[in-house]
C-alpha cells in the first residue's frame, strides 16, 4: 500500500499545493492571490509555505513592485513531482487494482430490501416515495 506524503497531506498544505499546481510550471502566484484561492489567513498561509519551502516543494521570492513589497510563490519541479506522486498514491488507495485488493477480500453482497439492519446502517436508501 503506498504512503501519502505527510508534507502535502495536511489539509492546508494540500490546498496550497493544489492551487500552485494549477498554474503552468515556472509560473508563480502573488501571495494575496494564493491567500484568496486557499481561503487562509496570512499567518496560516505563511506557516504552511515555510514547511513546503523547507521540503523543497515551493519557492518563495520576495521583491518590490515600485515601493510595494510583493511575495511570489511557485511550485518547484520537486514539488510538482511530489504532488504527482501524491495523487498517484491517493488514486492507488482509492482504486486498488486486483493484485492490491488482497487475497482475503470478499465481494460485498447487496443488501436485501426490507433488511432492517441494512436500513438502519444506511445501506438501503428507499426514502423516495415515503411520506
């Protein structure tokens, strides 16, 4: 079973990496735009960017546009590779092949309509038509 990269797997960092992966390789996003896309506070975003930067997954470049400071954030080649591997590992967990399912795996029988236990556990949804 594949492991998920713990640096990317944290929800906030996953949002950051996903947003950065949506722009072409080599392009960057301004910090306020990334903050808007991820719906994170500046402090929270900065904290998670630092962890991603320490892992080599993002580059953070501070510059000036005239007299105004601006921070540009981009996904590095290493970050793109890590995100691709993360998505592949997640897909393998969600949709294991026949060899990955394990020899003990048994197909689940479909619940029988009227089976009270199945209905209690939400396995049968025949709420249509109930008034």
